[in-house]
């Protein structure tokens, strides 16, 4: 390979490493051309699956600040540069490997750190981001609906217990307004209690969604 061609290949690989959300390293020895096409199709348009030269990959990984063991850069290698959801890509790799056991997943880079084959398979068993967001939305919708019912019940209760309005007496002393302030206190306390209850209902769902999957 001519020097300019090598430099261009290294530059492209370096950019792929930097822009990918995750990178999975595989060995495709024994796979047919048709199988390789099926693998690329199963990984989706957000994944670039490229056959690479190990020596150039090592240089590109170093340029991108990615740590890949030399032991993994042996044999016919191909890299899956994930631009979409790394969990979906790991699941697609696992499913393809079930039907094509000649595909070997050797490891990869996820969230800037090296991950083993076993860890990639664990990622494959996790729920995708879209599923988790859908569950969070459902939980929050239920909590907000309950909050709305609580506030509505409070409003009805306050309206039912409110005294009928009476004409304001002329020249009434300012001191006469004091009882009104005292009567308003229980209502404010009731609103505060309801607010605390609503926060307690919504918080668990939000906390659960922010907890990263193990």
C-alpha cells in the first residue's frame, strides 16, 4: 500500500474511532461475502462495518486515544463503528452470531473504555434507550394524572367549605381583616401537603430513569 493511501486510511479510521458512540472489534474468518452483507444490513445504517488492516488500526486507535490490546489485532479483523445506539448494535451482533457462529466478537470500546466480549453480550441483553424512555413516560403520565386528581379534589373540597361572600362594611377597621389571614392559613397548609404528595409520587419514576443500567 502506497504511503499516501496508508495515511488516508489511518486518517479515516482515526475519525471513525473519534465519532463513534462505540466500536466493536470482530473476526470474520470463514464468513462468506453474502454473510458479510447480511451482517452489515442487520447492524443498520447507523453502523459502519469495515474490514481493516491490523497495523493501520493500531496506529489509528492510538491517534484517537483509544486503547486496544495488540492481542486483539490478529487475524482478519473488522470493526463496527456504532453511530446509533450501542445496545441495539450489540444485540444485533449477538443475534447474528447465533445464526453465524464463525463471527467472533473480540471486544470493543464503550463510553471510552475497553469492554470484553462478555460485557458486550451483557449490553446486548439490556433494554434499549427508546424502551426505557417509553417506560419513564408511562410512569410519569400515571403520576401526573394522580396529581391532577388530587388537586381537583382539593379544589372541590375548598369550594364546598368556603363561606358565602358578604358585603364589606363601610369604615371597617383595618384590624377586622386579621381573621381572614388566619382562615387562609389552613388552606395554604393543605396545598403544601398536596404538593409534597405530588412530588413524592413523581420523584421515584424520575430517579429510576436516571439510574444507569448495570
